[in-house]
C-alpha cells in the first residue's frame, strides 16, 4: 500500500466523531467539560451558574448563552485522547433548540445519550433519540448523578427499553446511589471502581478492587448494599440481554454506564470504553451510493452555518463534515448545488468559538470554511466525481411570527440579517406569495429561538425589532402541484407559504384545522419534515425578498 494511502487509513481510523444528547439539566455541559479536561483541551471547567466570577461553560461562546446560562448553538470541540482524535459536537440541550441538534446528528458517527439517574427518560431525550434511531447510529448511554438519590437501575433500563425501543447492556453496575453510593462494578473485568467521595479530582483514579476480594469490599461497603448489588449483577449476568456488536452498530442495543460527571466518577472509564467501542468514520449515503471514508477522493457536506462567531470580523463560517479523502489548503472541489468548481482555503479546526489553522484534515473531522455567501446547509463538496449526499431535513415548527422594525432605513439591513440567520437555521423563514410585499413569516420549534433571533439582530446587525406572534401552531409540507394547492386552499381556506427552497407548506392554527383539512382533502399528502422534498435549489436573496 502506498505511504499516502497508509497514512489516510491510519488517520481516518483514529477519528471519533460524536454528539451528546440529553434533556435539559441532565448534566450534558458538565460531562462535556470533564471529557475536555481528560483530553487536556482545557484546564478549568467553566460553570454555567458561576456568572459572578465570569466563568462560563467552555462550549457556550455566544453572549446570550453566557447571560442565560444555557446552550443555544451547536459548538464543535476537537481534542486528542491517547491515540484517538475526538470531534465532539456539543449540541443545545434546551428543547427550543432541538432543530440545531437534529442537523448536527447528521454529522455524527455515534451519540452519547445522557440520562439523569433520578428522572430517567425525559421528553427531549425521546425526540433526539428518534433522530438517532432513524439514522441507525450507535448509541451509548451514561446514567448520570448516581451520587444523588437515583432510581433502581433495573427500572431505568426497563424504561429505556420500553420508551425508546432499544435494548440495553450494562457495562457497569452501580453500588447503591445517593449518600450510599459506593461505586460501580465493571462487568468484563469484575473490578469494583470504588467511589472515594465528592471531592475527587480527575487526577484521582478510582480505587480498583477485585470482586473476589470480599474482605476489603466488606470493610468499605455496607453488607446489605453489597449483597443487593451482587444479586442485581447476577440477574443481569444470567437473564440480561446478550451483547451483539452488529446490533450495537445498527443502534439496536446500547451499552450502559453509571457514574457522576460532577464528581468525575466513572468518566475516564467511560471515555476509554467509548473510544474503543465507537466506530470510526462510516460510509455516507449519496446519489451515487455509499461513499467510503477511505476513498482517496475528498468529499464532505455542510451541516451548519454560523455568522459572526468573531464579532470583530463579522465573518461567516460553514461547518463541513469530511466524509472521505484529505482536505488541504488550495483543494479544488465541485460545489454540487451551484454546479461549479471552487477553491477551498486552509481548513480551520474548532474549539467552541476559537479557530486554529490546520495543515490537513481527514474523514470524520469537522472543519470550518470561510463562507462568502455561497454555502447552504446540506451542500455537498466533492473532488473529481460530482454527486450529492443525502440531505439534511428541516422539521415542522410550532411557533410563528413576523419581525418588524420601526425604521424604514433599517429594512434592508433587517432582511440581510434575517436571510443569514435563517440560512444558519436559527429559525425557518416562509413567504406568503399571495400577499404582495408581505413580511416573511418566521417559524421556530421553540419560542426561545425568537429571543435568540431578536438578540442577534440587535447585537450583530444593529437592528432593533419587535416580534408579532402569529396564530399558527403547525406547518406541514406538501409535494402537490400549484393547481392542486389552489384547489385545496379554496376548499379549506388554508394558509399556503413557501420555504427558502421553494417548497410549499400549509399552516394550521390548531389540531382541528389539520383534521378538517385531511378529511376535506384526503389525497393531499402532508409531511412533518421536508426530507422527501429535498433537491430544490436554494433561492437567492433577491428572489426570496422580492421587494
């Protein structure tokens, strides 16, 4: 094998690209920062609550995130641990920003599902898990906060299996919880990882005790707790699910770990097992079939766009997931949507808002590309052969409004800001073509996204705006002809709009309106996402804002 191909294979197999999904307050930011500490990427974890000392979560780079103590935008962090190169996609935990997470999961090869040991499976976890399930990506489960009172581990695993429809395989087994928490038993090695209290640090490894050393265990763990733990472990060993690597790689069985991110317990052991088990970059579906990550020809797709990460430069960065080949400065690629060749500049690697130039990047890596306004979410960039990767769908919003400014002189600036922020995916934007010169309709999964929009318009585009909430609650895409749309509208008086790709949507005020529409127009298909409608060209700013 030629040296360059050997290097490509070696570097690609080192990559681990993954996201962490959870319900708000399950401890995702804490786990993220403990992983970064282990990788030597940071020296001090920021606290989302320590506003007085100005310490914020490393991944929360936007000013609004620092003010509110929540993550509202996906950030990418690159770090190394032993021989692995990790690309960690830290996604917003707040339910209002779930669509940003949906898009980001398209760039991940695996997901860590974080669950609060006391609360179990929560609504936002269910939504995000469904996206992982559709993509059939491997899912690791970390049951957090075991140093606090937690539910019975059998109840937790049963809930995961019943609610999410995925089998579980505990890799570790907890010894009680809360004040009585004494650690976990690693099933494979039969070692007890003894919990040494809440004041432990990452530099303090767990005390490892062989399960056969009953004398030492009895001196450290109350006999009743040890006996009940061993009974539970025996039940798992004899009656639990069998682990299948094939089922795991298809997202059908999840390895489960127990620990406490806040106290650093179980995080290192989890990371090491995760990196060994996690698959490297996988083949991605495209218009010419699956693309092998070990192909020497470069290819990748844009899954996120972020403007003004650096307020001083007002730049715009496209986040590119490399699927195959090597990215080097000066690489010439085909821009599939625009149908022309472009030259890529030096790749930029991320650490939240910080960027550093990189010599080369390989399959699995997430890099930044300066965007002069030619990239859109879902764009495919390929070397030599022209093709497109499977698209990244938008999902049905549930909140709608119109943004207006009192200053006529600021309207052009407003429209520019709206276009850029909507291309990023901050909110979705629709236009009602039946109303001449009407303001575009903005739509979001959660109302907090509108707060982000107004905040960024004011701070990044210098436009003060007000938001008028519209009475719609549901949006559904359709793929029927314009004639059929007009007929359906005449029968039901439904509101029809177009998205930025030119696809038609019906807007409904409530569930009754949807039911009435389906009864009146039973042959009109309605979709919760635009996945089946992708392939249309992105409109230009001038055509979308036809003044």
